[in-house]
């Protein structure tokens, strides 16, 4: 699972990142509203943790822009403001929840889990699509281990989380390799090929569909995923 933190308090951002990374979340951060908005628009995150009081672009404006552009990523507002007016405004604009500073780490983690469940996503222990399952950082088909590499695992996870939806090559690349990676975009096609080979013995390689000129989609045979 990949989480974006947008907060201009660097010590707090680093602290939250550490908490989330210890729970095996993949974390990106932004220290101002403009950078945070540009990252959030890429739709590669499972949850966005967003401060309201930010330089350049405030949190309310970010929520408004994302929802107007149909970015549906769950948003947890993180703020020192505790007035009912501010909480209601954030929720009315399209935020999913709020957490008032200071907060306890267990509460933050609990709120994130609720947002993921509310989005209809599964925890890793039950993440799956048809006969394909993810258990303890590896893939399985009908209980048989696929022995995935780290990148293959992340790719399969992203496909399952977005099953039957087209994923752009840029989206996949930014999600798995990150913005600072020196790898070329063709690495996506290489790893899709690797993942298909792992699924070939189960006759599921055709489930990873190439959308020519755009990207890829995980879409199985209707009778096998219903």
C-alpha cells in the first residue's frame, strides 16, 4: 500500500513516515501544497494524509481540486484546527476523515485501515482476484506459490487493487519505481512480461491485458472471478 503525506512540519512528516514504514506502507512526502497536489493528481496512492494549513496551496483547495478532477483517493485531513466549521468544510469538500493534532500513532493507523476498508480494498491477508491471492508478500494461484520478486509482487498488488481498470504506464512506473528512479519507462513492459510468465503455468497470463498505446489492465474471465 502506498501513502502520500502532505505536511509542512518536517519533523512531524518524518515521524509519520517512520510509523507507516514500520507497518510496511510505502510512503511519499511533500512539504508544501503545490508539490503535494501534483503528486496526488497522479492517482497512484491508496491514502492521502493532508494538512490543512500549507504553504502555496492549502489543504481545502487540494481536496476541492482532486475531487473536481475525479481523483477518488481517500483523504485524511490532519490539522491543528479543531473547530466544527473547519471539520465540516473539509468533509463537505470531499475529504473522508480528519484527525486533530496531536494524535496517537495507533489512532492514525486505525483511521488509515478504516479508509482502506471504506474504499472497498482488502488487507494484504485477503487481497485477491479470482484464483490469484496475495499472502505475506508473495502471490499464489490456487494455493501454489508464485515466488515473485519484490517488483513483481508490487506490480501484482497494484493490478489487484485496481482490477478491471486501465493503469497507465506512467502510473505503474511512478507507483513501483518512484519519481526519482533512473530506470526507463520500458521497465514496466519488462516486468509485466515477467509477471505473465509466472502466471502462464496456470493459464492466467492473458488476464494481464495490454491496452495498446496506453497501459495494462487485470481482467479475468467472468466465470472465474465471479
